[in-house]
C-alpha cells in the first residue's frame, strides 16, 4: 500500500474511534503494515471476534472511498505517520490514529495553543470575562482552541475570527455533521486561517462519549487549559483530567459568586491547586517559567506585573522603593557558587538519566520534559514517580518537577 493512510484508516475502522487498544495491540510490531497483516491473518492476541469479522469484511477499496469522499469535501486526512500530523499529539497516551481537518495542520507544530472550555449556557459575567480573556490572550500571539460547542467555546473562536487571528475547533462529531446546528459556514471561516479537527469519519453518526474522546485531543494540542465557567457536574471537567494526565497547567477564572452552583466546578478546580486567571499575563508567566526562549511573545514582558487596573493597589512610595532596589546592582564577585544536587547517573536507567539532565536546567513541567526528552508523557510521569520515591526529584504544584536538594 503506497498510501500509508489506507492502512491507518482500515485499523481505525476495525478498532473504532479513540480506541487505545490499537496502540496496545500493535506494540510488538515494527510498523502498522505488519500489525495490519497480522490482524488479517488472525494472529494478534487480544483482538475480539467482532473486530476480526470487521477486518475480514473491510477492503482497501473501503478506505480509498473515504479518501475520495474527503477530497470531494475538501477535507485533509492525516494518519499518525503523515508529515503534517501534529507532533504534540504524539506525546499523549492515546493519540488519534487518523485525523480529519478543514485547513492545514502544519501551524500547530509551531504555535502556542491554549484551549478555552466552559458551559454551553454561560452567565453574563462569564461571557464578558471570556471575551476579555480571549482578546488578551490573542494579543500575546496565543492561538485559542475550543471544543466547538455553543456558549464559551464559540466565544473563543468568534473573538479570534473578529481579530483575524488563527483559531482551532476540535469537534466531537464528524466534520461534515452540522453540529452545532447551522455552523458549517463557521467551520469554513475558521479553516481559512486556522483549522477544524475531528477524528470521526465523514458521515459517521454521533455517539455517547464522543465529546469526552474529543477532549483528549483538545487538551493534547494545547499548552494549557482555561476554564471560564463550570458547574460541579459539568462534563467539561473531563478536560481537567486530561490536562492532569498530560502534565498541562489548568487556569481558572474565579467565580463571581461563591454560592452560585453554576461556578462550583471552578471552586473545585481552585481547591485542587489550579491557577487563578485574571488576565493573559497569568498564562504567559506560567508557560514561560521553564521555557522562556520557547515563547517569543514573552521577550518584552519583563518581570511579571499586575495588570494596569491593579496598579493603584501600590502607593507611589512603594513603587519608588521597588524601582530603587532594581537599580542597585549587587556585588556578586564573592558570592559562593550555587549548590546543585549531585546525581550519580550510574544508578539510573536511560529514561531516568535523560529526565534528570533536563531537570538540571531548573524546574520543568512534565510535558516540557516529554518534549525535550522525546519520551511519551505516560513514560515521563511514571518515571518521575519512581524518581520521587527514590528522593531524586520532587513534585511541585501545577505538575512541575525539580531535582531534590
């Protein structure tokens, strides 16, 4: 098969949407072609009778028809091995085997993406604060992504479109399915400068649990997640679980009313050490802590400061004292060199050693470690756990890690 997408599409049709068993069952095979042949020969332990029947029934022509249908509908098709497949998605535990998109996905590999999530029926307070936060984020060259539902999701995409900025919609239905109703034209507008993404086959009918599957992709392409409004029963909290497992920071807009049940999800997140969000600097500062050079829009940010509206909290005298202190250059000639933990790398395996070498540069997010070492996020998190138990590293709030003293 010259087109690798054919094999991936067949595997996708055999095992279904978002089925992590594709990766589990294929782990002992050198490539997907070899794995597919073994499935066709009924030689793979763990494949169900239903899946084998599908494998026997499906042909290369079935996959080719999907590709032809996508060409007719101007839908791009990316398999896990495609050049344009988002690299950041390869670091999550269950990456989609095949992605469909309106618009080219190449820009995802060099953009700082933040996902914005919230209720479909937001309060006036949440709608106003969402527009403010989204405008502030895109002013820092951050690309906004959403799950493309009504409410908060649509505000994030709309603000980007209004400012002629790229934006991303990750759908919980097939791209050609008109959901939310009447939004097919909006998808095309987003695709002109951004992308609309789905892992569902064109024409595939929606099913229960599809939006939870979508969330792992939404979080997967993002550097962090912003919660605008969520109740304690909100399905959107599923994004928090994905962010935690992927080592991504979670930012939360404080509720306008602590006794209003519409905001109890935010209370829960804040109690679980998520980051209070007041403006874009909260996001930029957090992302730049360990990866300053990776975020060019932080170059002129300087020292993290309060937004202009908060400046009156400080008196003029306080500011003058602060300024005077920054002008004094301390004499560091006689200072003792900073003591760094000494690590006996002979006692560590290859993964542990590569992670520790990253942490020698300072505290780092789990996903940052994954990107720098090339290890998948699940391996990074499990290795960090063992290193922490051995007293080599220690964990910090927000899924940060550093070497123990």
